[in-house]
C-alpha cells in the first residue's frame, strides 16, 4: 500500500509551525518571570535578613517575659546584637547574652545596612567593628538576689540613646577592670522590657543606596510587624 505525503510528514516529527509555537510559549513564560521579578523588586537576601531579625526580636521578647529580665537591641549600620541588663555588676550594666547563642552578634551580608528611628528620632549608627565586646564572666562569680531596678534601667537607656557606644561614666573609677569598661560601653537603642513592652522604633534593612528596603515597626497593638518591601526606582 503506497504511503501518502501527509503520512510521511507526520512520521518525520514536529512541523515548523509547532516548533515556533513552543518557542513563543517559552518566550512568553520567560518574559513573565522577568517582569514579575522587576515589578516586585524581590531581593531574597534582604528579605531573609529582615525575616530573621523579626523572628529574633519576637524570640527575645518572649525570653524577656519568661525570665523577667530587661533585654535590649544594639543596632549597628552593618549588624545588630541583643543584650541583657545586669543590675548586680558595676552598678548596673548591659552585656551580651553569653548563655544564648541565638541572640549573638550578627553582621549583615555585604551590600546591606540598617537605618534606625527610635521614638521618632533618627539614630546615628556605627559599624560593628567599633563595638567593644566584653569577655564572658567567670562561672564562679558571685551572684546577688537583688531584683532589677526598672527605673535605673530606663534612666540609663535614656542617657545613652544618642551615644550607644560610649558610657558617660566610663572613667568614673580607676578600679574598674577592662571587662567592666567594655560592658559600660554597651547601651541598646531599643529596650525590651520584662513585661513585653518595647521602645517605639523603626528598623530598616536596606540595600546599598536604598534601592530596596524592608522596615520592621510596631503596629497599633504593639506587635512588631514587617512592612512590605519598598523599591526606590530613582
């Protein structure tokens, strides 16, 4: 039985029109993905860091309530760390949370930085390299049962808000050891009180030049929320 031309064409594979249709579909899908990325301004690295900061703030807030201790956040222009208030040492000092690795000093990836507003006032931030880290205290150090004086915590926080890396009483005593001096240089810009309240703040993680940014702030109920990513096309 003779084979017709149409039968031979079908058995030869795809036609030119079918190949062109597939190419057009792939092109449309590719353009759609590219347009979606450009329009939404997605920045996976920036979003990941802002999500991490939000999770850590909520975690620190829970710990402050559970342990009935005053926590704080020290922001730098390239990183941040969580600290805790110790009323038993040097008349009351802030120091890193040595016992909680989750709340350690963290640096942002290259190309990301912070902008900070506290109580409606912009705060000048310094690099993490300028922060003096005190050593972990000895495990056999004497402890006191005295409770945190909340008033002294608030007063110290207010006095050091505009100078987070320098304590006003740094040179008040020649007997202070180097660790205590380092501790007295730590002062958080944002307070996390033992009752769960926070200092009013806006922390913005941004790409160099402010091309893209995500801001963490508090809503009307006092919860820390993550605002939608903002892209500055200019």
